[in-house]
């Protein structure tokens, strides 16, 4: 089963903290009334931004290392972040060959990277933010470091790049340099996906820490990092709207995921190959709408009741693309169910109806289930659905 939701997080906290800090500062200077993000360019409720974290390559030029899309519902209904692995194989506008996503930045800077992502996700991008990893270190230090439960020994040495990583397992207080080592360490098995897992771990720790201790007294120090390490085409006054959203937004209304895909070698080159159907679903549920945030609270068990091999896994992957937490896959007590049933606990009706719209099935309430628990038994009617679960 696709572990897509569990491994699909990115260190967007740096962006969120900076927006939070700048917005509070700007609101203090100007007030927040009548501020509308990108007011001269769009009146949309949903606004999308491209966030790029980079360091300098061997030739001294910036090299994108972290890329993600942040999609904000300005009416306070949620914030979605989609991590875009730098090795994602894409068609770059204006070029006949396929390249890695971060290569589009080398070919045409932030403008070409933005256009490439727009084509990939089928969604407009309204602003961009560029963050230098040296700024990342300073921001962590300004916040007083971060406490992380390190799960594995991390050892790596790159003499040419003057990089030496050595972090032992256990609960650790990491300063900016060691926090950067933590999120950039690339183990031989999990590679970039393992790195994304650690970035999410760091993000969760920083969010909890920032809102528990309050970063307001540290804003002057954070603002001091901006000129050198932070670039954007979003006016600072417009950041107040995003800051207000972050201040008022419950933590469970911020959700992150990874671009659906799988690793593959092509002609000896390692790529992340996007899954077209999954990309479309995530774009719809996380970017164009915020249905993903509504669905993530439901715990789903999928049981195969018609005997078609692999069907539960296929339907489970589809539901995960839409944000549902698929906790268990298995077989039903028999394989002769004629119709798909969707049993839900108290409070689960909306989730069950959404599932029914995706894969068919008859929703019915059960007093044997917990509030947000849903059990699906796939019946013979699933055989008539197209691959991917569409009716």
C-alpha cells in the first residue's frame, strides 16, 4: 500500500514562520483592514505560492533542493502544502527533452520553474518565495534551536563540499547547522523520501515549539535575516493576510503531502516518476479545493469482498490521494458480496458520502463503529468501474 500520506511532508515551517513574523510586523505598522493578498492581480479565494529552498552548487549558482506548493484558502478554510521532489521527471516548457524538476530552475530561473510546476499540477501560481539554506540555519538559531527525536545514526562526509554529518540517535537539541544536517541527510535506503520524512518531523516540532513559546519577541531577529536569505514577489503588506490566516488557523487545518509518484532509474539517472491520476487527484483535493483537509480525519478500513486481486490496494490508493487515512487493507469474510457497502460511525456520514462518490457503494450508519471510523467492503459492482475507481 502506498505510504504516501505518512512520508509526504516538507519543511515548509521556515516559510510559515517568516510569513507569520513579517505579517505581524506589517500589521503592527499598517493594520490588517482591507489588506488583500495580490489585490491588483486576483480576487480569488484560493491563492497558490511556489516556495523554493536552495543552496549553492559547485559552480556557485543556486541549486533548488526543496520545492513545494503552498495553497491557501483566504477565507480561513485551510492551508495545503504539496512537496515536489526535486528529481521529479517533467516536461520543461520550451524544451523537447524531459528533465528533473530542479533543472528547470537552472535553465530559466524562478520563472521557468514556476511555469513548469503550473503545467505539472494544472494550477496557477500567484507568487513565489525563495529561501537560502544559510538563512534556514540562522532562523533555527534565532528561534533558540529545536528538539528532535532522532531515529537513526546519521553519518556522512563530503570532503569536497566540506560537509560532515554526525548525529546520534535519541532526543537531541539541534542548532541551525545540525538541524540542516538532519533534514538534508540522505540515507542509502530511503534516499529523498527519507529526507522528506525528516523534514516533516522537523516541521511538526517547530510548529509546536513556535506556537507554544511564541515567536513574537523574536521577530526583529527573524526580520534581520530577510534581505540576504529571503526573496519574493509578494508585497510585504500582502503577507499580513497570510499571517492573519496562520494565527487564526487551527493546526489540523494545515496539511502536507507529497506529489504522488515512485522512484525509477531511466538511462542510469534516478527520477521521481509522477503518477498522472494521483497528481490530478491531489491537485483537485489539495490545491483547487481543500477536500483533502476534510477527509484526513477519517480512519478507513478496506476489505475485498469480491475476490479481485489487488482491488483493495487500488481503491485504497485512490482514497489516500483524496486525503482519507487508509489504516488497514484485507479480505472480507467471503468473496460473494454483490454490492459495495460503506459503514460509518456517528459523525462519519459526510466522509462516507464522499467515498461513495469516488468508488460507488451504499453508505449506512453503524453503532458498532467509532465516530470517524469507516469500513468498506468491496463488492461485485466494483468490477464494472474503470481502473482508478471512477464511475
